[in-house]
């Protein structure tokens, strides 16, 4: 694999605790990782943990440095945006073109720049099965966003296994 890079968008699901593991696994496979966190994600894990795991600074707010354009604009340094975990809130905002967090703005920029976008949902099953959320997931798929389906355990739509997520994204980067 040639040197590739991704932006890892982390949202406010309890599954955010997996983000450092995911970042480290990408690094083991030679993928550069640039973390981006929503305000809700920052209430679950500290940005310093994601910075340690990714070996890069973490975007926690958008500034005059236009981080979204530098990472995912037409000439941005990232090959792909992975939103993991993706919450019902973030999925629905992206599907409706709303960009009011660093993660959703990264998605708007990536989609507008024709960059690949992958979402890995994690939420309560009742939220995942909400017809509005389901419709928004289908809307994202119809626009070319890749969805890594969650695994269902009881009443939870849990994040897909870390290895599965990383392997699928690395395969996409190799194409």
C-alpha cells in the first residue's frame, strides 16, 4: 500500500471509546490519520487521546486555518473521510446538508470535493430503525457514501468490529 491518509470523524456515541484503537490500527497499516471531533465526542473521550493515537493534532473546532479545506478540499491531504462512530444526529445532518460541527463540515467539504466518505453507525437500535434515520442512511448511500453496517446486539446497533472497519477502509484506499 502506498502512503494514504484519512480524516477520522468522531461523533458523540459511547462507541467513541473505540476511536483511538481504530486510529492506532490504521497507523499500524501505514495510513496517516487526522482526527476530527464533534463537541459531543469531546465529552466522551479527550482530544489528547486521539492525538496520541493518530500522531497528529485533532480538529475540535473550525478556525481561520480552514481545516476542512486543508484536509478534504479538492487539494486536501486526506484521501477519505471515515466518520466512526456516526450518530443518528450526524447522519441526518449530513443527509440534509447541515454542517454545524467540525465533523459535519468535513463531510460537506468531502462530498462537495468528490472525496470518498464512509460512515460506521453506532446508536440504540430504536434510533437506527427510526424511519427518518433509515431514510437518511439510504439517502447517503444513494449519493455514494459507503455505510459499514452496525452489528445488532439486543437493543443496540453497535459499531462494526474494529478490524472489519479498518480492513474495509484500507481496501478502499488501495483501489
